[in-house]
């Protein structure tokens, strides 16, 4: 009986420990936080970013990015941090779409003649992009509307 309770409690503690907030990141990096201006410190505490913030401050405010890319144009190369979210599509109850025609170009083609079922899918979308210049300062912030 005790072991049955112990496993879920330990699992919950591991999950909670993995959740990082700006406060925990500030506690882990007090020197970085102390070197920021008062305005930047207020943004970091709220989990927000602003133009001119150093890369380390963005890391404190938002955590590690989900993806990092480079953008190159006439002005040079810039690093872009992407913070993403998963969006799901498909019927919420059955998980199946049924079309009255065959769709033979998809590996999920159903054997029954005349029906196709793509099922439930997901797509990763950027909810926030932070662009840094060569000095590792924020020059642009792009959000999904």
C-alpha cells in the first residue's frame, strides 16, 4: 500500500522539479540578473523580453528555446530563438476523418475501397521568435496573433 502511494508522489515531485519559472532561473543565475537594468529585471520577473536585452536575460525570462535558427540578409546573420507550441487537428472524439473517395498518395491509405482516414495530427507553431544581433542583444520580437 505504501509503495503504491510512493511511486505517484515521486513522479509528481520529478515533474514539478522539471518545471522552471523565471524565479527559479534567477535563483540559479543571480549574477546575470544583478547585471541587468531595473527595467530589464522587471521584465525578466514577469517572464517577458524587450528590445536591447542581452541573450542571457532572455534565457532567464523564457528559458531555453525550443529551436534556434539563423537568419541571413543584406545586414548580416542574426540568431533567432523560437519558442513553440503544439497544435492538434482532427476530430476530437473519434480521431478519424472519412472521405468518400480513395486517397492513394498517403501511407495511411485504408484498405476499404473508397475511404481514407488520416486520423489525428499535430503541428508545431512558433508562439514567439526572438531575434538577436551580432552583439547578442534583442533586435526584434515576433509574436503570433
